[in-house]
C-alpha cells in the first residue's frame, strides 16, 4: 500500500477549517478526514476543474521523493487557494 504524507503548518484559516472538519466528522482520525475532504473536493464539480486540480496536487506530491515541505505547501496553497475555493 502506498502512503501519502503531508505536513501542514496550522495557520489561523487552516485551524478554523480543521476544527469544522473535526466537528463534522466526529470519530474519524486525521487520515479519514483528509480522505473525505479530498473525495468531496473531487466530486463537487460537474466540470473537471476540481478533478484536474486534485490530480495536479497528487502528481506534484508523487513527483517528490520526500514530499512537500511546509514552506512549499504553504506557497502552493497561497498561490492556488482562490481557484480552489471559487
């Protein structure tokens, strides 16, 4: 089984969203919450916008031997969050 490891810095916005997800998905661990969030993101759009974006993220993560650093992920998130949230 392959594994996906991401290390996130919990800024104010991410902490707020994480709290909402933990409340919404009581009883699930971190990996279960992330899996549901990614599935929800991928299934939201009738367009392929989210599917493309999710695949782009996964391809970027897969291309790295050791995964993204916190700083790299934060930079990526800040560059792409508007297109993700819209």
